[in-house]
């Protein structure tokens, strides 16, 4: 199902970063549009943006990161969403754990560290749990 012909680790890594940036762009763009143009509260706009960014990320990772040749399915999206939400929880737990263990650490440093852990977990979760070979 994944890792099509010629899909090298370098291309997979570039696809992973590109897909993440596209999802981030969708998240930021939709949040901005809904708050600034549609007048929605940021608390209402953000969950909508996250959901749309998750769909964009899933579709991009299918094509750019893992070169999936089969059509997308709702079951695959559900696995992707489970990994994404699990990684988000891990990201926050690592962030909070760093700050609790070392209160002198800058929140930005904790964010970078937790995001690096989350990136690795996300890639492994997608490779092994979502876009696995059938």
C-alpha cells in the first residue's frame, strides 16, 4: 500500500516535511479566514481549521510521504486521525513534563523539544499504523 517504487528515504522525509507545512498552511489560513473574514470566534474557528488541516495532511502524506497507490478510505482516515490526536497528546505531555521538571526552561524551548518528539512519533505512527503495506 505504501512506499511506491523509487520512494527513497530522502524523498519520504521531504514529503513528510512538505505535507506538514501544507497542513500548517491550511490550519493558519482557515483560522485566519474564519476569524478575520467570517467574524467567528477563534475558539470556534480553530477546531474547524484543525479538522480541515488534518484532512489536508492525510491526503498529502498519502501522496507525498508514503506514495500510497490505493484510493483513500474512511477507515484509513480514522487511523490517521487517531495517530494525529495521540501525537498531539504526546506533544503536550512532553511539553508539560519538561516545564514541570525544569521550571527554568523557556516555554519555547520546551515547545521545540516536544515538537521534535511528536514529529518522530507521528512519522512512526503513520508508517506503521496508517500507511502500512497490505
